[in-house]
């Protein structure tokens, strides 16, 4: 295990704490506060040690000024403040002299939440390209770096990876909890082992399938990931979310793993220009103007046959656009089946966990990991980049 906040002397120090507050949002409202809740143990521990705490986090992808309005961490500040019952100082400045001034005005026992680190991605992608000057400037604010952002530990960014070069670095208590659980699972995976993947982040997750397919016994797909596989099979998916650049590789994955991969046999389609249009289609009936937004219940029934014979199941991503009520049935039906199954079921990912919580099922499953991509990468190779730069105990 990596060294944690409890292994070093933090008393009265200034701490740079990296959290993952990349919370699921709908219309500017936080849909699920699990990620914020999971950060509280470390924050409380640091407060007990009379630390000054500077919190960094990203939220969403920030490509333009419009994104800055959408992805401000100000609503996270309000939620965190409510959960801790404590005033939080918010710095709209993400680096430089003005951030220094905010930090210098604060005292031990204060918490400063810095605006979205990805605001530094405009215009030069500094945070996401792991810029060393940016990492260095953050390191100068503080004595120790605490990484408690498990969900971000598979990406080398300035605030998660680069910064460890300049500071004594340890992991936080939420990160430790997730790693202990992952170690336990990977030491003894009971088979059949089924992975269920859906959701929207096709570019990030489809490359992982190449490896995860060698680990698991079955792979059940939904969401944009399934659409991409359907398209690779030559089926019409209309205007659905797909990842074009992966199509050729997927063809090969499908050929090599015919009996392992299951794809939707029926879907719920909408139309981007007509909000009132909704239809149930067999998978070979989708037309060029339609958009697949959910899987159908025949698909869920087929997937349930695999679920019933599985002993371990890992789920990342939703079956459809579950935030919209009319496209949430596939996800809801899948989760209800998983709740009733005898398998050990694990979830990972902001939206996946949000869907579980919104149905009140959080206690029905073995463990809910905050990160989808990070958990999948750990299941493939335990050496997550941001952990490899933190010392072992
Ligand atoms: P997680 O946050 O659990 O890692 P993702 O972010 O990858 O999962 O996936 C969840 C998102 O995928 C949701 O916002 C959902 O609306 C979207 N999604 C799922 N299926 C579709 C689809 N068919 N078309 C468009 N978006 C989809
Ligand atoms: Mg998500």
C-alpha cells in the first residue's frame, strides 16, 4: 500500500489536497454528491491536525469560455460547506499571484477550494498536458501533496501527477479505501466474471476493452460503446453517439471474442430534431435519422441470463441516457436485475454510481468506486500512473 496521510507528520502544515469533484451534473445542479462525501474523511483528518487545506479538482472538459460557465466548482463549494458545516474560501484564480494572495490570507484550519484546474487548459492545455511550470507553481503554495482523487489517478495531469515531482506526496483516506477494496477483489476474482460497460466516454473506454476482454468471461455492452460495436458490425445506428476512430479495431475484437461479447438486440430511439419522437426498434430496424438513446427490455432480459450465472460483476457506464426519464428504463431494469442477483456486484464511475443512488440501491451492492476509467485500468494493470509516483509504505 502507498503511504497515506496517517504515515507522516502533518501537524500545522499547509496541504495541497487533490480531490475528484468531477460530479455528475444536470442543468447546473449536482445530481449525486458521492464524490464529495467520499472526500470528507481526509478533510476532517487534516482539520484535526490543524492544517491549512488547499483543495484542487477538475470538473468536466474545459475547451472554451462557455465550458467555464458550465463547469465552475462554485456549486461544489456550497455542497462541501453544507456537508462540513463550515465556511469554505473559494478562489476563482487557479494559479499565479492572485491565488497566492488568497492562500496567504488564510490560516491553519481554513479550507480553500480552488476553481476547476482545467480552466488552466485554456488556451494551452496546461493542466491536461501535465505542464511542469503549472505543477511547480502549485507546489510552491504548500508543504505536502495529498492525492485523494482515485477517479483521476489513471491520467497524468499537472495537479495529479506532475506535482508529485516537487513535493512530499501521500495518498488520502478515500484513495486508500478504494485501493484496499480493489486489492481484495483482484486477489480472488470468482468466476464467471462479467464486465458490463456503457456510457458516453467511448474514446477513453473502448481502448480499455482490448485488455479487459482478456480478463473477463463475458462483456455486456450498452450506451455509446455498444453503438460503436453495432456500427462495426455494419448495422445502421443513425445519428447515435459512436467513436469512429475505433471501428476497425473493434471489428477484430468482435471476431476474436464472438462468445464473450453481447450487444443490444433492441433499442429505444429518438430523433435529435423532434423531441416528441420516441420508438422501440429491433436492432436491425434503426433508420439513418434516428438516435439510439437506450437499450430495450429484450436486451436486458438476454443480459440477465449472463448475470444470473455470474459470480463477480463489474459495471461502468449506463445503458442509456439515464438522466432523461424516457431513456432511463434500460439502466433501471439492469440495475434491478443486478440487485436481485447472487453475484458480487461492483460499480465504478460518477454516472454509474449516481444511477445506483438515485434508485436507492446503494446498499445492495458490494462496493461503489468513485472512478470508472481508473477502476477499469486498475483491473487491467495495478500500476496507475498517479500512484506509481507515490512511495510505498
Ligand atoms: P461514468 O460516469 O459512470 O464513468 P459515463 O460518463 O461514461 O459513465 O457514461 C454516462 C453518460 O453516458 C451519461 O451522461 C449518459 O447520458 C450517457 N449515455 C449513455 N448512453 C448514451 C447514448 N446511447 N447516447 C448518448 N449518451 C449516452
Ligand atoms: Mg460520467
